[in-house]
């Protein structure tokens, strides 16, 4: 039976530019005939991924620079520059039947997603086969010098973040990983548009008689209450982790924590928008996941105090009540929430918990019950 962990959050973000478009403006989406500020799923997934990798101590890299990194590792080991560069190129050329193409500066033609530790392993394979590399280095068409199986095994290795978020690599057989996690684009629950900021920077060494600024420009930022959603296919996560339930609990807990506590890092030094969600709602469902994004198809309007946070929480709860009525609350093992106001009642969002940690633990216990929990 397929089980999903659904994660929803409402988060108020002050003046910031978490995710920019090609012109430097905050990204937008039109929803419910109203313009909203948007943060792409890729942007927030990157922040979540780095947090998960730090927790588990197994960093991965999405990069086109594997041949370059291998060359640099070999040069540090004392290899001549030209031979090291040839070996780095051979790492790409020896992967798959036809190899992985390379472009200018030795970059691969496609992004690879692999553990950072793979670079040292690939360098070790090169070292083991150095005589063959030296012999082939002067040839115009050297072919595949390094053992294909050894190179592919390293490039196809997985980490927790690869098991979570997936990997697309058509050049290598069986290298693709169907990600267990899906992350939605975050968007403001209310109508919102970018605002312009005219700013100057003072030249500290201007003379006393000098006036004006050393630099002036304009930038754009936005503010608002965001609805955020993600879901994890627990069965797929277990499959990607080869059935290791203990590892799956650890990975799922880390993902849930960083979904709630992470923040994209764009413009952080000039905006410092380091907030956390006002409300988190987790549900464990069977058969299919359910987003609550449609709660905000009609844009929220400000309350009497002028804020959007409270009416957003109310709108989410109201929608959840009606959604529970429509579904008959079937196929749901668990649902619960935690909220900034401990006195607030949210009957549509399940059991109230005091903290994010308590909520996450309860949800994971329902999603991946241990033998003790099942008794």
C-alpha cells in the first residue's frame, strides 16, 4: 500500500527576494485572477537538500564539473597537468556505451548528481589505471581507457538526498532515480506584487566638501504570507533506501524538519528574512497525497488589524474541514498541526501539538510504524 506524508505550512516572510526571475524581480504567479509572489520548488528544494545532507553527513553535488574536480584531485596528488586533464576527461568518456559528452573547460554536457565522495573514488580508479592512461594520452582517438563498470558504479551511487529528490541521467543505464519527494511552488495566500527599492551606498573616503554617493541603484523585493506544500511517497523512499526502515525514518524526519525550517538564501545579507512557519500541518495518507493550495484560490483579505497571517490560518482550516467532509476522512492514518497561537482552535487540521518536533515524530510514527507502535 502506498503511503504519503503530506506537509503544509503557512509562513510570513518580510521584505525579501527569495527567488528572482531573469530580470532580478521576485517570481510571480497569477492564481484566482490575482497576482501572487512565488518561490519556485527548485529554490526551496535546494535549501532543504543542503539541510538534509548536513544532518546525515553525506553531501551530494549537482554539477557538470566532475572531470575538472578529478583533474584537480590528481594534480594535488602530483600528476602532471596534461595527464591529469586527460584522466578527468576519461572519467566522462568511459561512462556508458558512448560516454558522457564534454564541452569547453572540461565540463560534462549534462548535470550529474552524485556523492561528493565520488571524486576521490574516481581519482583512485584513475591512479589504479595510470599506466594505461599514460600510454593512451597521446592518441587522437584513445577510446574508453578506464573500466566502464567501475566508473558507472561510482557515478550511480546514491545518497539520502538523491533517494529523496531523484536523479535523471539517461546516459547511464539504471542511473535514474525516481524521487520520493515532491515539492510545490510556494505562493502568497493573498494578492501581492513586487515593490521597488531605490538605494545608495556611501563612499567612506569622500572628502568633507564632496557630496553624493559612491553607488546608486534600484532593486525589487516583496513580502507576504506563503502557502508551502510538499509530499513524500514513503513506499518509494523505502524502495530507494533498499527497504531500510530505520534509515527511512531518519531521512523522513530530516526532510520534514528542513521543509519547515529552511529558507532560500537569495539576498539574505540585505534582507535577513529569517522567519519560521506560523502554522504547520502534517497528514499521513494512503493511495494519494492531497494539497490544500486550493484554500487560497480566492485571495485572502487582510483582517481588521491589517495582517494576512490570521485570516490565512482561518482559510486553511475552513478548507480542511470541507475537504474532510468531501473525502469522508478516508485513507488518512494521521493528521495534526502546530500553530503560533496555542489557544487557537483548528478542528479541520487534526490533533494540536506543541512543537514542530512533536508533530514530526507523531507523523513519522504513523507513516513508518515500528513493531512496538503496531502492538
